[in-house]
């Protein structure tokens, strides 16, 4: 049987079911830490805690994805930092009752078949992001969205670019959202999604359920 790590390496993301960290109410954080440690070293850079609760606690549409309900467009985590963590893990305590499905899309598929001008612009170091107010910090220097080695960084809602690049960003975002190779699934209670943050974009469908609770652990590969 293919291991989680093999699937993660080959596919860019992997699922663990019946992981043994929650019954949908109580959480054994030692198990969360143990599972996460198999795939990297936990990072507490954003938010000051390695296990970050992704649950609605703010109502503003401009608040960062992890503190509000609603949709999250395809993105990579920490695109606004000089060196984003290479992986992350999402531990589902309670899924939403009205949506909130996870979405995944491999970068190589996302970047394939783009118009030549768009593809060239995405490779230029002209893209800059503003850190969410929740996490703070100074904006990074402009970076490319895509690299020759297949790595990607992307997030549309906190871009700091001029109007010409904003138009390209909107078109690329729509391309991602409607991509035929995008995967979608509901992460159930006591399930874990492990994801390569450099080679896979992820997002979620709309939801409003205030009880939805996902624990996120960003992971550094040393």
C-alpha cells in the first residue's frame, strides 16, 4: 500500500483518515503534534502558535481566510513571506454543515496552457503581497508567482500591484477557479490533509457554519 509520504511526494497532497486526534469535540494535541512532525517541523511564525485554529471568529470580508467564514480562492500559504513554509497540515475537528469543502490543484496543471504573455508575467519578480493584519509584519520584496523548477506562490486577495498586473491576477484567479483538474472533497472529522505548499494550490468552498474547526500546522522541511 502506498504510504502517505509517497502519495504526498507523487501527488503533492495526501489524506489521512481516522487519524486518532479527535472525536469531533475533544482534541488530543499530542497526537496532532506527532502526526505533523512526520512531515516537517512545525512553524509558529504567523500567529505565534504552531497549531492555528481555522474557524470563524471575525465577520469582515477582508479578514484573512483562517479567521472568517466564506470561500477561500486558490492560494498557497504565506505567499506574503520571503520563504513560505514548504508544507502544511489541516486537521479537521468539525467540518461545516453547509460547505467548506477543500479544493486542491497541482501547480504544473494550473500553469499549463496559459497565454504566453500571462505565463511570462507570472515568472517575473513583480508580484508583491501584504501580510494579513492578523499576522502583521513588513511586506516582502516583489517575487515571481511561478518558477522554472515548478514552485508557485499565489494569493489574489492581498496583492499589492498596479492596475495592469491586477487585471492579469484576476484572469489567472478565474483560470484557477474553473480549472477542470481541480480536486474537491470534504475533510471529515478526524481526517488530515497534508499538502506541498510549493507545488499545490489549495482553497475551500463557501460556508457559514460557525462551528467549523480545522487545525492548521505549517511545516518547514529542514
